[in-house]
C-alpha cells in the first residue's frame, strides 16, 4: 500500500523523490524499480516537474515500486484530465490484482499437500 503526495517542483531546482524518509536511489537500488516508478512521468512528459513524497509498506520491492507507480499515475490523472488517456493506454492506472491464495484446511499450505503414504 502506498500514499503518494505530488507537489510542483521549484523552478531552477532539481525535483526530489523521497520514499519513507529515504532518497529514491537509496530506497530502490535496482534501476528496474526506479524506471518503473518514473514511468508515469515519462509517459506524460512531466519528468522533473514534480516533487514526490511517498509512504509505502507491505510486499516486496517490486510490489512497492508498482504501488508507488499507481499512486503517481492516479495523482497525475487527477491533476490534469488530459493525462488520463495517456496513462490508461500504457496501463498505468490498472492495479495488480494478484493476491496470496488462502491456506486450505487439511493441507499444510495453499497448494501443498501432506505426504501421501500407500501403506
């Protein structure tokens, strides 16, 4: 789950991205995750025009980068309705529906079965 706050960047200064009080590069050392977070800005040609402050928890780094990406995309579409078709076309306004499957009774996990013995 992520909460994203966008503020216009001050002209003449570089835009900043802070996640859970840490710098963007420190929080996401993997460049794939950093590119994933920046994709909504690249699609709407707003690269460097907003400061981002995000709080994120739960899941792994890939899930967290996806949650921040969705939050940024929603904020950009809310700020300017012209961004919505661009973001929709790139599927940036779609939430990842995958969830953990529940554990069933009579077995040790969601899919795993107890060892079968013929005798």
